[in-house]
C-alpha cells in the first residue's frame, strides 16, 4: 500500500510529494476557450477551443520516457555549470523537496537543488487565451548565485493530427517572428490563418531560440538542450522544421533573494483584414496583443488573476457544500467531483492522457449525461449545450453520435444509429428544467441537423426522441439496439471480421432483430420525465401517451427481459438471448440491473431487489462492480467489440465505473443505504488513495475503468478524468444517498443513508434561494425522512417548495426507522 501525496482539504489541493507517480497525474487549466493539460511534472499541452485543430504546443504521446512535451523550464548555475529542470521533467535531475500542488484551475510545482529553490505557478486567467507560468527563484545559499532561467515550448503546427503525420509539407512551412523579445509562432499565417501563438516573458531576455535543432543540439532531446548546457542561447530563427520558443533570463541573486519571472504562452487572433502591420507587408500585427502581454507580465496582475480563478471556482462549488461523517464523501462532493464535472463539460472526451485530442468530437449521449453533473453550476451554459445537441438531432428523432466543437455540426464519420442516443436528451432537458425552473426552453426553436428552416420547438425534438424508440421495436417489442446502446462495444449488427475496422462504423448487417433491454429501461426512465415535462407544458394528451408507452414497455420487459434472478441484457441479430442463465459467458450484465430499476421497473414486485442481490453475488468486487460475468474468453463475431477486450478490461468485465452509480441509485430506490454507500466508496478515488500503487491513476478524480477480477491487474484504473462516471457519481451521492434532489415543484429532501450515520448537513443554492439543510437520524438504524420542518413549520412529505429569490431557508429533516 502506498501513496504519492496527500489531500490538502483546506486549500482544495492535492499535494504530490514525488515526481515519479505511477502515471502522469494531471490537472486542467482554463475554463472557457483556452485550455491546458498539465501533469505533475509540468508536461502537457495547450489549445484554443479544439484540442485537435488549434493546438499550441506539441505533446509526445505514449512516449518512453513517459510524459514528454509541453512546458519546459531549466535553471542553470553559472558558477558550477550545473543545470536542471525545476519541475523534474524533462531532465529528471534529482531534486529536494519536490512538491506539485494541483488546485482548482492552477498547479504549483516547487523543488530545491543545491540551495536554489524554484516555485512555478501555472494557470489560465479567467476569460483570457493564455497560460501564465510564474517562476520564483530563491537563493538559499549563504553566497550570491548567478542563475540563468530558460522557459521553452515546442510549437505544434496547429492541427495536431497533421502535425504528427504530414512531414513532407510541415518541415517546410514552420515560421516564427520575434518582436521586442516576444516569440510569435506564425506558421500558415501568411495564408489562411489569422491566429498566432506566442511566448513572452516579464524580463528583457538575454537570448532566445526558435529552432529546435539549434536549442537542443544534434541528436539531443529536451532533457539535454545544448543551449542550456552551455548557458547561452543561439538567437536562432526557424525556417521550416520544428519551430520552438525559448527565452533566457539571467539573474544574480544575493543570499535569500528571490527573483520572479513571468512567462506567457498565449494565443491571439487578428481580424482577417488586419493581419499585417503596416498593411500590405508580411510583418505580423502585434498591436492587439501587446497590452495583454504587458498586463499579464506584471506581478500584481498575475496575483489578481489568480485570485479571480480561485474565486470563480469557489463560486461554483458553493452551490452545494455538505458535511457528512465520511471524509471521502465530503472531499469528493465538495471539491473534486464537481471540479471533474466541469472538466467533462468543457472537454467532453477530447483531451486527456488517454484521449489524444485528435479524435473524438462531443458525444451526444456523453454530453447529455455530463450535464447532470454541471447543470447546477453553469445553468446558462448547460442551456446552450442542450440547444447545441438538439440542433444536431436528425429529423427522424435520431442523433449524430458526436458533433464537432468548432462547427457544432454532426460528425458524419461516426454518423448515427446508436439507438439510445436521443433518449438521453430527454434526461438532460428534464434535469435542466428541474434545476432552473426554466420551462421556456421547451418553446425554444431549434433546427434539425443544423438545417436552417427546419426549426421546431425543443419540446417537439423530445417528442421525436421518444417516437424514435417506439418506431424501432423488435420482435419481442423491445427497442432495437442499432449500432449499439450505451455500451458502445455491444455491436450486435456489426459482424466484423476485418482487422482494424471500427466496430462502431462498420456497415451494419441487414435484417437483424437485435434488441436492447438497456434501452427499454432507459425508455422507462425517459418516458416518465417526458410525461412530467408534457404536463408542465400543458400537453395533457402527450403526457398520457408517454405514460401509456412506458407501461407497455415495462410489461414487455416483464414478459421478455426478466431472467428469473436478474434482467437480461439483449437479444442478438438472430434473436438469441444475451445476459441470461442460458448463456455460458456473459450471463449477467450490470447495465439493465441499474437502468431498469432506475426506470422504476420491478420496484413494487421484488424483482428489483432480486436483481440487485444478483449484482452483489455475481458482479461486486472490492474494487467496484464489474460490467458482466463470466467474462468473454474468445472473440464472438455476433457480439462485436465487447469480446475483443481481454477478460477483465473495459466493457468485457472491467469495472466500468460509469455504471456503478446506477447500482448505487437503484439500491437507494429499494431503500438499501448501506449497500448504496458501500458501493459508492469502492470506486471513490479518495477512498482508494491509500492503494495508489494499485490504482495508479490520480486519487482525486474518477477513472472510466478499473480492471476487473478476471484481469491480472485487478484494481488498476485507466482512462481517468473524461468519463460519465464523474456526473453519475455526483448525482448518486448528492441526489440519492444524501437525497437532495431538484424537482419541478421544489427541492426534494429524501436521503437514504448508511445505517451508522447520525445525519449530515448541507447548504444548497437552488433557483436563487439558499437552503440550510440539517438531517438527523439515530445511529445504527435505517429509515427515511419522517418529519420535515421548513423555517420552523412542519411540512407534509419530503418536498420543500421553492422559496422566493434571495431567501435563506432552514430545513430540518428527521429520519426514523
Ligand atoms: C465510453 C463512451 C460512452 C459509452 C461508454 C460505454 O465511455 O464515451 O459513450 O457509453 O464508453 O461503452
Ligand atoms: C471504444 C472503447 C469504448 C468507447 C468507444 C467510443 O470502443 O472501448 O469504451 O466507448 O471506443 O468510440
């Protein structure tokens, strides 16, 4: 058992105390248009809006050594000639007192070597398109020190995919321009681009380099730049090949003296008709960016901008703060889980250590679910996200599986036909309206497939989403699965035999009848939400129709999808059952147990409890609940990608963490608070911190997957950060275990707590009022709320009606067995 750091709960930071973590442990900088990924050794990259098309700096993926690229700092001692990277990478020289503090929107990396302390702060100021690297060098020696500081970055030629592959062109296009000590990267600016990247510095540099081969020297890496070794820059100008930026600053520091140097890595645009100065020349226009550089290289501006970043995060987090008896629950709910939710909102699945930033667009189902975790923090941006998603919906009611963030248009490469996709939009809209009370969004005109002229109210989009399912029912009356449902890898119509072919986009085999029980469960959940929205919208008939369709679906599930002890998973292309005792492998799957119960199926007749008992018996492990059992041991062409993974990994019986909170929620629906919280803790990153050597990913955020019990590496996490796990765990803990649940008519207080708790407190801002919630419960019993007192007055039931804007409301709830 070992850790690589600790939580600093007061500062809301994770403090990493050695640089060689099992994997790079990352943080995200920026929250609007400009983003950076930064690892515990300062590596990573930055981009404007789109991680593929506007990449500022290069990163070497899957490199050996790990984690090379990004922000390079070097300190050199003139007297001894000794030099090192104060963030450890890329030189990996021994350091004393290494400490990396990942905070909310900023990272500080500190270290000491030979009496020279260096502390580097990295962040993106609110609403700016630049990264600040503030470096403080302190001489802790008794005598003066002559130091050189180098700040450097390797520019990416904008399109990260092209940059990594198209060398016949790119080795000739690279261009830079150095203006007043600022290095501008201007590749393709002479033609169709009107944007530049720059590296600037608060001091007048003593030298610079922009040619990578000049800075590094022949056959050397970033770990041994010749310019740093000799202590002198070459003032090189790049023509083609690999343009980089390096600025050198020299300082003599007396004993105990500190020098502060600020580097800026920025992005700037000029109007297309004002790219050059003077007009008609080929000299870049820098007038627009100069004031920005001036401002953010000033120490007091840096300090103020950092304060603003901190304040903006505090504002977001203050919307819900809880005090429970469990430190792992508090830490995740109050800080890290909502932080991760915002990152999934901003980046969807585009850029992490596991998502290269050149691949995926914004997923329809992914974003719809991510929204559940951030809607309370940024309701205005959530509204826009809903409209963007709905605008890519097809006239059939179906959905493009992904859209491109720069254009907001559906992605043709991946296309549509994932038959669960449209239903998630209903879940997202319901969550938005419950949180905000903004029913007007239902009237908002939104096009189909971004086609001008095709606009119809959002409400109609939701109706089409539900009809999309009802128009596509199979022989048992269950929804047809299409390319796949939530489980991208259950490809029942793919029949792929060609190596390398994408299971998601391969031509589907015709004539199949593959049906999904998961979609049936999701339909039950979505139809219930739609009925409520229809009623709010004054459409009683639609509400009734949705309720009836739901009842019919539930009865079909009862007839054809109940296996005796659990819900079945699907029927394949030929109509054979999946996820049943009839199968030899894949006899029980987690998704239908979670989603059918969340859809309200089986709660009244004991089937939900039976299904959950089966989950406990067959799927639960100390490291979380695996997706299926027994794992598939060989490739099955009729099931697709799921059987392509070795047993215990990913969808083939890994702990696919996204699904675990569904079981947590289902357990609260049958009143089992002990089991719900137990499952919650099994994948809680903070609770797993003591086994960081096994878990290996960051202990402050959720990972998509933890290797299952069939895997030799059981317990090892992968794919941290960008996962629907974040939103769903937040929902499961805050809305179902703590039971603080926004509803159309108010704030529900309906906790389902572990029996050994004696209650908890919470402060929740909801529709512009503040609720101070105090839940009391005798220890060692289970129970539900028996009495609710709002501002001193007893209230029937568990719903707190909405308070007037600005009000502070006290809510006291007593739980009894
Ligand atoms: C990935 C996808 C998500 C899918 C899940 C299960 O997380 O982003 O859309 O539901 O895998 O296959
Ligand atoms: C792969 C992954 C799966 C993901 C899908 C998205 O199939 O295994 O988890 O959802 O790609 O395209």
